C-alpha cells in the first residue's frame, strides 16, 4: 500500500464547479505539501501545511492531522486550473524524506 | 522562481552510453535533490545533497551517481544508460534558512530523457 494516496486519480469537471482533491497518508508527518504540475511539465509549489487551513486566491488547503488527511479545494474552477495536483508529505519516520502521491489529473471543461 | 535551471531539457541517447544531467541554481541553496517521474508513480528520489561534496542515496539510486563540487551545481550521471532510465528528471531545492520539518521544495523545469 502506498504511504500517500490521492483521490480521485482523474477528475473532469465543468468550468465554475467546486473541486475537491483528497490526500490520505499512513505515516507520521511534519508537514504536507501541495504541488501543481502544468501540462507543460513544470511543477509549482502551492501550499505547505502542518495544521489547519490555508487559502490563496481560489485555492484552499486543509489538513486534519488526527485523521491523516488533507484536501485541496478549488472554487469557481477555470480551464487554466487543468493540471496534475500532487500531494507530498515530509515523513517523521523515514529520515525526514519527502514521499509523493501519484497525483490527481484535473481537467476543467469550458 | 528559485533560480533553478536544468540542462539539457531534452535528450535522446542509446543504451550503454553515459549521460550527465546538470542542475544549476543561482541562490546559494544548500539542499538539492534529483527525482525521476514516471507514469503510475509519484516523484521518486534518486539522490540528494546537503552541501558541497555531501550527497546521499534516495530510494531509486541504482544506476545513478551524483556529484556536487560547487554549491550551485548538482550533476546526475547515468554511467551506462538503460531503457528503464527513460524518464523525466526533476531537480529541486529546499531554500536555505527555512525551519527544519517545514522545508518547502522548489523544482526545476525538468529534463526529458529517452534511452533507445
């Protein structure tokens, strides 16, 4: 079983819809990182979380440490949000290494 | 933008040939990483460096070596490339001075390597 699981693997939605991407992990962590990978391949950091919630524009990230779960929400989605969203955790149990999820591919239709 | 460049951006080579990928950063960051990204897998750590001449293996280090003789350059070498090393390779840095345990990573643009 992967230590970081993302769901769904693929998501297609209409422009304007509220999007939720989930990340569950099985290891103790010191922080969780949400990344965005554009169709051209570049990877951009979105949020770094250790507790609670963070908001940037239309993006909101939450984390529940007790439940070992994080969500990334996109409000008023737009075709330019189409990308792969990657969850990564910094493990307390593996020499502080970063463990990546396989990503969620999001496609927003105009 | 953390000032990270990778070269080359694309490379096609033949099995058995040596290949060196370069990661260059301009902001004197101490920590640098090499990852590979393949379909069906998350990013996987190949090697990382905590400073000049201070490197260590990641989870998929077999067939790869690294060198860091200067702070700004982290080189990844495939001594004898194999088809299984066809992948997209990303370099990343952790900004110096961030608190331990909260280190955010910033990625280079990637190198697409094809081994025929």
